[in-house]
């Protein structure tokens, strides 16, 4: 089992952000090697997500997933 720890500071307060979050949550569950995830966010928008995977390769595949990369760019304000 491998764990990816992702920290984020939510700066966008748009309905699109929530749409992307729901979409990516559903998509990651379909990924080979994904086990489960837990996310937490405080009132200031600081968040932590822990995702659990069966292999490093499955983590790398998710990192290269085209729609995931688009969502990341959107979250950084590039989309």
C-alpha cells in the first residue's frame, strides 16, 4: 500500500471548483490500483487529501491522466 499526501489551499470560490472536485473524485475511483481516499479542509480553505494506492505505477498513471491534469491546471488558476 502506498499513500499520496496532497496539500492544497483553495483560492477559487466558484461553482466550477466543486464540479471538478466531484468529477475527479468519481474518476479516481475508476483508476486501476486506487483503493480509497480521505480529504479534509478547514474554514480557511487549507486542505489535505490522503489517497491510497496498490502500487507506485498506479499513482504515476493517475498523475498522467489527461482529465486529472486539466483539473490540476484549473485548480492552479491556469484553466
